[in-house]
């Protein structure tokens, strides 16, 4: 949103980026480290933590939404932003007294209600050993994070170890309670997740261990006679038009539930598809999967499955309506799945490397299960090399029309994959980057395909010919490189915002992201914008206006990159803003002889913020 937060020894402060004036200060948050201040998941708010204190605030106005000292909380167990009602739910334990669940308005910070009875026993009080077990269950529930789901604007459904509770979003009163039909009555489920219904507004779905159940929102009544099951436990569900796909994973070995099967050292699971009407499974028996189903992508009438078997990845295609697999045997791929799509030629995928496996691009023939490319596009060098760095050998890729462009670091060549014909060809010759570098990013622009490394920028025409290449050597000081990697993308908290203006694109970007920060922010943005901007109601008007303005401003991908290099005359270091289309410097900031400059770049506002002295901050217009 354009708020520049600065941590000093004496306070956490916000600086107006246009005027350079301190807007607000919080002395109680002085001396915080950078990782103590972060975004609140699913919101545009920030949180600051230190031992015994959690403060959630609006970064533009500084208004405090939540302060753990208000409720005298010694421990915060759960905190969840609820976009539909513009609220924050907090569950915590006091040093003395019962645990409390409270709801706060995200705009004003006003406490709407507090509930101290959520963990009270609803079943009749037992005696003796039974009473002791009831007490232990309550104490454990108070220490366990709640599963929380906003089920419409007026209801919040939570799960504790004591069962389901539906809370009135306005008052916090319990509307109804329910117990999950676990395999053994009275035994709490170990693995519970709540899901909104995407098609039917009268219900929610709850997965618990190896089962799934639909509950009516009005009264908590179970809508199915029996819960459908998988082998393993339900990791996630996919609400496909033809049925609910239940994705399984094996329970941990420490959970002796009897629902864990291992063959030749590999855990075995089995998935199934449930009917929306009665929960009946389409397949008579669950479909065997050799490993955990770790990802799924809807592709028309099918769902593409990624299966992990002891860090080896396999893929298959599920026909949802028939609950059958198109491939008789899961197809093994190298690395971890990064991109996949169903094409007329088959299942096209791009993988990413891990510590033990290179990445590749290939197409699986769905009729035979065989790979179309016998000599696949592969990245990385032989794994026998002692200095193998998986992050260095990602296969950078981008789609334009029917072509998937891929740059392979193994041979430093650009490839074009025809997504419809199922063929590929190398474009041009080897593209060498100076300084022994490899690209860390690639994008398609009107002028061509841009390859970016810390000190190189290469513009390649669509036939593979190098159109422009520039190299700015890095200062020979290792500490300077750390600052360089921090400015390879938009620094405004809108990482990946150039992809699209809609939540679906953010959700896809989040699924494809390998960087945890990118995944975190794109997931939050997907939550905000897939709900028609309702998330913005959970901020002040000023913050919402700035967020909307910056979101629109970032729809065009930034046109430059930043490189740290030596000044041409050799007197100190400079930061250059390099135009992606021409390769020429747009702007220059002299850093003097500073060995480890502290700075941040905001590409949306076109500004660079630099610490010019221990207590001085400077701003440069780019």
C-alpha cells in the first residue's frame, strides 16, 4: 500500500513516501528485527511480535486493530482474518482464568464480542476417570489452534477437539454444536479441515482423518447418512462439477490409526470421488495411489494429480465423472511439478529441481503413458557435482499463444515447445551470460524474451537470436550481493501482481510459486480479490484507496531491473535501474563507498529508499 515501515532502536515508524515525514510511531515496538514484522495472512494488515506481545495494525494509519494486552493474553493460539465480515478472530490463553475467543473489527479495532464458554463441555459431566478425561480434553482443546471458517456474513464455524461449533458472527453466541462421526465414537479426530461450499450455499464440508461430511449451516445437521472415505487421511478436496475429489495423504507414523499402509518403503494411499447429493462414492473401491497426492489441477472434465512417493514425483489424470485414471500406471517425472496442462498432445509439464533431481520439460502420451520427448529439455548439471545448487537450475518458462518458451541452464539455450503438436526445437545457439551467471528470471515482452540475472540482462528475439545484452560487474564484495537479490521484484508487497487483476490468477500464481514469500503474498491477494474486493472493507478507507490504486498501477509489469555495480570512474558503487527493453540505464544512485547498503525499491511509486547514515533515510525518484 506504499507504507514504508522503519524499525529503529526506539520505535517502529511509518514514513510518508511522498513527503518524507514520519506519519506514526510506536515506541513499544522499538528494536524489532525485520522478521518480527510481517503481513497478516489473508489481509492488508501487518503484525508485530515480541515475547509476550502481539500487535496487529493498519500500516498506513498506524491504527491498532488488536493488542494482546487488552485481554491479558499470555499466549495467542489462533488468529484468523475473516474477509466476509471484515473482522479478526483471536483465540488465546490468559495467565489466570478461562481461555477466550474474541472478534475484532478490522477498521476500528473495536472488540465486537468475547466468548469464554467455547471450550465448555456440552455432554453430561462424568465422574471419576471419565471426569478426568473430560478435563484433559478441555485443556488440550484450549492449547490447540482452532480450525476457522466464515460461513456467510452471519456465521463463523470453528472446530475444537471437542467438536464443531457454529458462532453467531454478531454476538459470539453458539448457534449449534456437533460431533464428528469418527471411526471410534468419542475419539477426537486428529486431522480436521473446514471447506466452504462453492456451489451450494446451504452447507459446508468438513474432512476429518480419512472421512468427509457435509453439514447444513442452519442447524449443523449431517446431510449424508455415511461419510465417504479414502485410504490414508484427507489432505484436501477439489469441488469439481462432476463430484468432490478427496485427495489423500498417509498419516504420520506416530499416529497409530491402523490406516497407514507401506509397501517397499513407500506409503500407499487411495482417493475417491463423492457425490454432492448423498456422499456416495463413485468408485466402488478407492483408487490406489503409490504415495501422497500433494497437488491437483482442474483441467476440463479431468483433474491432474501430482503424487509424491519418497520425494519422487508421479502424475496421473483422473476422469472425475467415472472416477477412473487415464494412465494405467502413474508416470514418473524428474523433480517436483511446477507447471502442468492438458494439451491435444498429452499432459505437458515443467518440473523444478530439488537437491537430488534435475528438472525437465516433457509431454506424457495419455494413450500409452510414455514420454513423447526421449531427449527431454533438462536443466542442471550432473548430480555427481559436489556444488550442485538446485535453486540455480530452475527451468524458466513462459507461455505465448501455442508456444511454451523454456530456457535451460544446462546448455544455456532457449527452446520453443509447440503445445498443440507436442514437439519442441532449440532456438538459436548458446546464450552465454558473463560472470559465470545463470538467469534467475525470464519474461516475455513486446520486444522479445528477457533473461535476467543479478548482473546480466539479455533481450532475445523469438527466433533465439540475441538482440541486446548488457553486463554490469558486481562489486567484489560479497556483502553487497545480499542487497542485490532483495530488489529483483516489486517491493510494494504486491509480488506477482502484474499477472492479472483477478483472484483466480493470483491463486494460480500462488500454486506455481516456489518462493515462500511469493506464495504467501499471492495467496493473500487471491483471498482479497476473488471475493470482489471484500477484503478491502477490512481496512481504513485511506488504506483501501491506496491498495486499490497501487493494485491497478501494478497491472503493467515493471519495465526495469536493478543492478549493483562499480561506478564507472572506480570511486565507489552505484545502483543502476536498467530498462528491460533497451538494456540501458534509466537512473543511477550513487552509494559512495558503502559496503552493505540498506535500501528498498518501490517499482509502483518509482522510488528508491536508502539509508544514507545510521539515523538518516533518503529517497530517490527513479
